[in-house]
């Protein structure tokens, strides 16, 4: 997302809010467009960038819900005076927004890091769990939330538990094509199972950007469908198998 598009969305929301006009759809578009702003991930640095995909959904929700707080926190920007046809204004508004969101994103990354640290400390790492509770995103594999047969912890648990894990593993795999059949109304090729396979089961694994290019769909459409439609389906599976 370029600065002008970003600034357009922000000022649209600002003026709607100032005149008591609805802006929910614009706020949603802005939130789901966060992953199209490369500078956000760059702001995290190497220490937190590994948690980006896990933290981003929470950041999106926060931005969508609390976007008007941005106008209060960054009141010095004087949004009412900014014009889209002035490049300097566009740069100022965009920079202020990216700085604001990067703080939220870093906080969410810190939360994800703490969660992972607690799991490691308790001996409940991803590889030993059959839970579907682990978030799925770019860079994550099926083994991150479904136990693999070669888990090194298997020699510490009894054979019956191993068989049960393997049974659930196969049962979940068999359910995925049906459970993830949800497709975009406008783009039938944009469906949850297709995205999941490309990101987790295909080699080499694909990013949202690569999937969008190959399917001929905008990246925003892919990520929006994933977070709105696909993640709730995984939540349903998690509740059933946790």
C-alpha cells in the first residue's frame, strides 16, 4: 500500500468520524491492509520480526476497533488541515500512522513471545501438542499445530498416546478439504483450503503475496478472506480437538 492510498483511508475515516458518518468499512479496509505496508515489519527489527505473522491478526483487530484513538494520540498532526494533494501532508500522516501502528504491533509481538516462552518453560512446545490453537500464518507449517509422527518426545510417552495422536492427525487432515471449502463470493479460486495448502503443505511454501500473484487476485483480497473466513474455521477445529 503506497502512502497516498494509506493517507486517503486515514483522512476518510477522520472526516467521517468528525461529522458522525459511518466509517466501519473503511476502517476494516485499513486494518486488513496493514500487511501490505512493508515498513511495519521493518520497524520491528530482527528481534521481533519472527513473531510478526502471529501478532498481526491482533494488531489488525486493535487498529480496526480503536482507529479514532490514533487521531487523539497524534493530535499534533492536525488532521483537519492535511490535504491529499499535498505530498508533504501525505508523508506526515502516513509516517504518524505507521509509527503508531508499529508500537501496537511490537506490543503484540512481545505478547506472542511471552506465550511461546511460557509454553517452552512448561514443556508444552508446539511439536508435542495436538492442539489446533497455535495461530497459522506465513512461515508456519502443519507441524506447528498438528503433531508429527517423528516428534522426539514420543519416546517419553506411552504407545497408546502415540497412536491417539496419529489417529487425530489423520482425522484432522481428512477434515481439512471439507472444512476449509469456504471461498470468496467474487473469486472462487480464493478459498481457505487452497490458501492453506499453498502456505503449509506445498514446497516451496508460498507467501500471501506469491499466492495473490499466482491466482491473479489482489493481496488484500487474499489476506482479508483468510482473516475473516478461514481463521474462524480453524478456531472451530481447535475447539473440537483441543
